C-alpha cells in the first residue's frame, strides 16, 4: 500500500485511476499490486515509504452508535484491527490469535448460538 498526498480538488481524478480512501489515516492510497506510474504526481515528499499518522480518536463517554442510513462502520468495545485485509468470519492463521485474545471470537460464537436458538 502506497499512501498519496492528493489535494481535495483532485480526489475524483485519483479515485478514477484506482486510488482508495483510508478513513482511519485520512489519506488516499494505491492498493497493493496496482501499478503506481499514474500516481507519480501525488507521491509525498517522503516518497513511497510515507505513512500518514492515524487520526486521533475523539474521546467519548459511551460507545458510539452510528446511523445505519449513513453507512458508516460501527466500532464496538470488541473492535480488533486486523493486520491485513481478511474476513474475520473465516479462519485465518494470521488473525486468529488476535481475535481470540481480544474476546471477539467468543462474542461472535455467543451471538451465533443465540441466533441458532431463535431459529430452532
């Protein structure tokens, strides 16, 4: 993944070329495996190794709920950032230890059992 410095006025152009938005880092990036020649003008001064800092999370008194109409992701108390782009509902040897230690898998299994009980 290569992060870019794309001015707001040029965001549509970068998106049309295949750049994607990383909301956590508030920056556009080129996905892995995509040719980077078309994005040369947006390479930051630090070059391809530039990684923008994560946006600081605003402190909240209670867990945030999100209006589903807006389509934003809901981050709960068991949120676990995965080291790569995989499906947490399928077994992944890289992410399984992180999900198990966070309590995410136990909570997922509890919900699955509850749903089976409601259907049966």
